[in-house]
C-alpha cells in the first residue's frame, strides 16, 4: 500500500463523539510509552501526524486520521502507567473499551508490545480480553532496533510460550522499528488485504 494522503479528522473523548462513518478502521493501542505515535508516523510517512512525547499517557482521546480517503487509522489512549489522576485514567479506559467493543467498522486492533521488555501482565491481560470478546487483533513488537536479532527472537518466543498456555493459536504478529522503518510494508499490506475483504463483504 502506498500512502498518498493522511489527515487528522477529530479527537473524541467518547465513542458517541467519534466520526460517523462506515469506512474500515484500524486501531493502534499499547501501554504508555510503547512508541505508538512514532509507529503511526512511520507507517503514514508523515513525521508529525501523531504527536510524540517523552511523557507517558500523552494520548487521552480517540484520534481519527483519514488515510488515502478510504480508511481510518485510529490512535487510542494507552493503558498501564501514566502520571495522571486515577479518575482521568478510568475515563480513558472506559472510552477505549466502548470503542473496541461497539465500533462495528473496526477491522483490526494493532496491540503494540515493547520488544525490550519481558511479557507484561497488563499486555497479556488486555490481549486475553480481546480474545474472549472475539475482537480481531494483531501484535506489533516495537523498538526492535534496540535489540540484537538473537535477543529479539528470544523476546518474541517468551510471549509465544506464555500465550500458547491459554491460546489455541497465536495472533498475526509484526516486528517493527520506527527508526529503521522495519515492518512498515508488512503492516500496510495487511491493512490493504483487510480493506479488500471489507469491500468484498460490503
């Protein structure tokens, strides 16, 4: 897929305020400071499309971006640690959960995982929630440029081993690096294939 256009549409604090559209949507979510904004900018080729920050928890709304005038990329609030009041964080979680559970045109949720870290309880629990509710998702292991090939393979294997204790099969997975552009073509091709399926079923 070639990205010809990418524009910010709207920031929505709740599902009810999200844009009314029947076009396919692809959500991006992960723990705070996982590199979500950097990945979105790398995928679209627009360096300042999503705002990056060294401060965890910067994304606080459901953010829609219109790509190629044919589909939406949705930047969702991160989960896990963030230096914000508990009540505010609870509001993020509720809004995000409503979007994930009720957004009918959500084709896939890309769950970002920091490849440098051991499997985190919050990540595993979130993916289990998605699986139990039959929400289609894919894993994206970020910051792969920070690891050697051997250490990266070991990190991915740890996740696979733990998940296969409860899962019959593993979700689609991608390895990415916003610095080197790793995984860009693979993720965009996957999105394109999903859009084609969506179009044929519509």
